[in-house]
């Protein structure tokens, strides 16, 4: 099997890190459009269609110990291997992904298997905003205001059977829209990931449809992605098309490509090397600050109980 190495290189060109580009919430954005004389007609269609959903109310339960990453940076420094391994190019190539219409098929060990239209799914549950950190195994991190709903809400809708133990998440297979799926046809596309059912049902596991108070941009995983902030970033699968409930641990994209380098659980843990590299510190892509990396990415008070062995 070919040895694929994810290029590191959190260094971003100085011009991408300019602080002039600040996080604009939708109201300010609209005000800015108004000031520019554009008014409602100037609003892109994708904002109009879901305009009443964003920004959603922030859930104050999730706080940050560092500033929110400048949106200009977090939307130009992306890992999305279906398109390219060049972080700054992802946004240019991801424009080809057709995100409307989009369905998510839920199948496997559930009492109510069904296909969800994402434009309806986002109206099924109240959306909320959460400030989460994301830690990539490439030793960079960011802090993002995601909008979405708890994975648990969807799980409750489809009603897992008693023998369901794992959840497999699958991304799209569209070589005609995704350059690397054409260039690297021998890879085990589509990209897939997995969680235990207990992890997927945990309150922190979040299905994300927006960021920075508007719909997700394509390069960040439109129209629906996962955010599991206590695990390395690669577990937070983007552009999900299917969710399958299984009794046994599912294969994942990276465990198929590099079986020795990517273990299934992938909780952030500074005491363990990952991909051969120490994971003790991380560089914030927004500020350039180097922070110590914490066990469970600092979310131990939420999730540690999931991994403690039952007392005898
Ligand atoms: N479908 C898909 N999802 C993916 C990836 C990918 O290549 N394809 N990369 C992962 C990795 S390695 C990281 S660090 C995060 C990056 O998310 P961001 O670009 O929104 O920062 O997405 C994850 N989800
Ligand atoms: Mo990553």
C-alpha cells in the first residue's frame, strides 16, 4: 500500500494572517452590504435561503481559552484531501462541489432508517452556536464558532437498535467534482470515519451546518460536517452523505491508507506520538501562539468518563 504522508506546514504566508479580516456576524455583514448600497438584492442566494437560521444563539456552555480564529484564516487553511493536500488551494477547488441539493442517508442498525434532505434537516432541530477548538495531528489548532445541532438529536430520531455499537460516517464520492478523487483513484474513497455510539451520542459531538454566523463554506465541509473537539481533527468528517450504525468497528479512510499511523479512537493526547510526531504542543493558526496540548484537547471534564475502565 502506498505510503501517503500528510504534509505538515502550519506556516501560513504572512498575507493570509492579516488581522484586517475580522469575524463579521450576519447582522454586521448585512449592515456592511447596506452601507455599500447593495441591500437585500446583493445577498448571495445561499444566505437568503437559510438567512433566518443564522446566526444562531450561542450556547454558553462551551468557552474558549484563546481568541476565535480569524475567519479569513480558518477558511483558507484547510485539510480536505478529496480536493488537494495544499491547504490554501482547497477553497479554490472546493467551489466545484455541488452542495445543493444534498441528502444524508441514515442506515444500518436503526429502527427508522431514512434519507434526510439537509435543507429540511437544519429546520428540524434548533440550531445553536458553539465555540470549539480543533486540534489537527499536524500540530496546529484553531478556535471556531460552529453552528449546528447535537449528533444525539439525529440519533434519537432514527432510534438505534440494541446491538448498534458504532457509527460510520461517509463523505461524498464525486470524482467529477473533486480533483484528488480523479488524481488518486487508488485511494479508498469515499473518505469515511467512525465513532463508538457512546461517543456519537455524547453532548459534545456536534453536526455542523454553519460557522461564523452563516452557512458553512464548501472548503470547511458544506453542507454538513462533524465536530468532535476532543479528538484529532481528521475525525471531524466533512461533507457527510451517509451515516451507518454498525455492530462492529468500521474501517476508516486513514486506517486503510496508513494502518499503523491512525488508530480508531484518536483522542487528543500529548503523551502519545501520532503519525510519528510528538503531540505536546500546537500552534494557533490565527495568532501564531504556541500552546501546550491537553489530554482530550482540554475537554476531559466532558469526556474522560467515556474512557475510564469500569471499576471492578
Ligand atoms: N471529508 C473530509 N473530511 C475531513 C478531512 C478530509 O480530508 N476530508 N480532513 C480532516 C482534517 S485532517 C482536519 S484537521 C479537519 C480540518 O477542518 P477545517 O478545514 O474546517 O479546518 O477536517 C477533517 N475532515
Ligand atoms: Mo487534521
